[in-house]
């Protein structure tokens, strides 16, 4: 499970999901206007390190993840969606007008 914050502002629904170390090409975002859902999925891979003697602590989670968000508001405009990553955070905005 990825850490997510979901808010409604005056102009949009804004979903912020922590995806440290991942780029936009490793994350799939599907927007479905019919079911009024957004599905975020991807795979966080463990980096390969050639010269590690021992791992002392590893609290990161690796592997496949997905989250589904049901947008409750009928005024949300699924034709007007912005998606970008900045500083390890995936931003998805579904505008309401």
C-alpha cells in the first residue's frame, strides 16, 4: 500500500501519492469516466547494488502496488485531468469545472 493523501479543493479533487525513486514511466494511471474511478498501479523494484556487504535495516516496500479512487462528485470533469510527479510524489488532479 502506498501512502496517499486525497483532498477536495475549490477547483479539483487532488490525489497525492508517495512514490519515491519512481518515474512517470513506471506508474500506470487509468482514468475511467464511466465508473468514475482512477486506478494507480506500478512496481517498485529493489535497486541492485553490487558491493553491499550486509543490509542492516530495510524498511522500504518493494513490488507491485495499486490503489483505486472512486470520485463521488458528478461535477468532476474526467476530460480535464492533470498527472505529474514532483520530488517523489505523484499528483493527480481531477478538475470540477
